[in-house]
C-alpha cells in the first residue's frame, strides 16, 4: 500500500474512532489480543526468518529484533494493560466562566491520524496500535526492513482483531514499503498527518530535520547517564550501574556514560569495572578512571572526546571522573540527549538538586535508567520516549495521544 492511500484510509477510520465509546474501543483491544494469540506461531516463524536474514545487524539490533515466547507474552500483556487503563478521552475540565457568564470547559479529544516510523522493534507494531485505538486515533505504521516479515504478520493479526470487533480495520495501516522515500513522503504529508513520531537514531533524525512538514515529536538518541555521587552506597551503585548497562545494552534507556565521583574510584569503579569487563563490556575511561581501572588489573582504554557523545547501543561504556556534583550536572547538560539520567546517593540534598536541575525526560534517584519505560512506570505500553518538550516529554502513553478542545456552554449570550 502506498503512502497516499494509507493516509486516506486511516483518515476515514479516524472519523469512526473519535466517536466510539470506551466499551467499543476496549472490545477491539481484546479482539486484537485474541488475534495476536492465534497468530503467535506465524509471527515467531516470521521473526526467525527476519533474524536469519539480518546478517549485517549488530548484536544490539538483533536483540531489538528478536521475539521469543516471553517477549511475545509481554506484547499480549501490554495490549491488555492498555485495555485496562482509564479512558483518556472525554474528560471535561472546568475552567470557570467567561466574561458574559457562560461556562468554559476543556475536553479531551484524539489527535486524528498518527504516523510512526521505527526500526527493529516488532513489538512496536502491536503496542502502538493498541495505544492509538484506546485514544481514538488511527495509526499508519512504517517499520524498518529488518523486521518486515514480523511486522506484516503482527499488523495482519491486529487488523483481523479490529475487523472481528466490527470496526474499520484501517484504524491500523501498515506500510510495507521500506524505501527511504516512503518516510520522506510521510514527513511531507501536511494536512494528512496530525502527528508523526520518529523512533530511531541520528540518521533518522537528520531525515526528519530536512524533510518534516508535519508536526513531529522526536524519540531520538538515548545517551543516558548514571552519576555515582560521593555519598553513594557502594553496593547499590555497582548494582544499579551494572543493570543500566548490561541488562539490555541495545535499547535507548541503557546507560551509555558512567560518571563517578573521584572519591568513589576505588570502592565503586574498580569492583564495578571488574564486573562489567567480565560481562564483556569495553571500558573507555578518562585519565583518572583509566588509572584506577588499569592499576587494579582491569582492561580499559583511554576515552576519546567523541565517546561521551555516542549512543553505543552495545557493550561499550564511556566513564568520566567528577570532582563535584556540579561537574556532573555540567557533563549531563553538555552531553545528554534529554532522555534519561540517574543519580546514586544517600544525600537527599544532592539528589534533590540533581532531580531539579537535570534536563531529561526522566530523572531517577537510586534506580536504574532501564526504568524509563511506559510499562515499568505503570503507564502501560508506549509509543516511544519523547525527547521533545512540546506536548509530551518522556514515555508517550494513550493520554499523550490526545489534546484538549475548548467547549463553551452558554444560555444565549452574545458579545457586545
């Protein structure tokens, strides 16, 4: 299906969706979950074919692409979690009365047609479909070529579930054209796309910057930081930093830069470095950290300036030594991507300052960066993690796919 036809079909479906009661939207979500359960064998077979064909992908991208029984079960759980959420639509917020005495409200409404461009994450196909239906929007999905077989099977199952619920299946439209020109056309479809969400790295964001003629909320690079403060508990700091780097290194909320206070090089960085090296992490450290690591017999190399501005998406870690909390704040400000940053400390004043001053979509105190995730935060599935500030910042759930319109309730008032 070409882009123009996909957008036209989605627009027609959006007209139906925006007036559906919550019960009908929830019935559709349950039907989608059932259809996905029925399609599991087909989806997992397609995913194995995608993995076999992905000979040029990095280990991190292969991990993003891979579906197994547990990850597929998580997709079904996400769909049903979205179903169980409160209705994001229709709530009226009283603003008071206008000068002439009429009532003024704001009411929640859908955005309309949402397009999403994403890479090797087939779970996105199902989870974004669930979120858009819950919020009364239609969605046009354009996944990457590396997940084409998986995405097709998931999209077909989702559309079958929508049809079984008696709705227009074009509430979810999948574009299987993986050529770059399809993305450029979506970006230029002013008037046909109400919001485009790009999920990807620097290359995709450059394409967005060059060609976007529609509203965009960026879900860009995740150069995420963990700062081990002078007052950190050593064991906690080691466990948090290890988890943030190693748990799933190829995802956007994995730690890419570790900041360590100079007084914690011996009791935190050295044992942490040994554990990271044993897990296969390549350590790239500034002079003080490098001396501490190599002096303890841990393999590491000197960090280059560009390492602190790199989203590795793999088992590589940049390490910088901090003299003060202020230097840590300055480093995050200069090298972060407004995604995620964590502080490990027992000093509440230091924590409060970090939480207040760091400009990121999610800041954490004594917790892993891996928790910047819609499901983990109790928000259900997510469209992605917004690194923009307009309209949404952080994980975008169903509520972030709505806006408010003004409603005036009068009794014959006229303006004089």
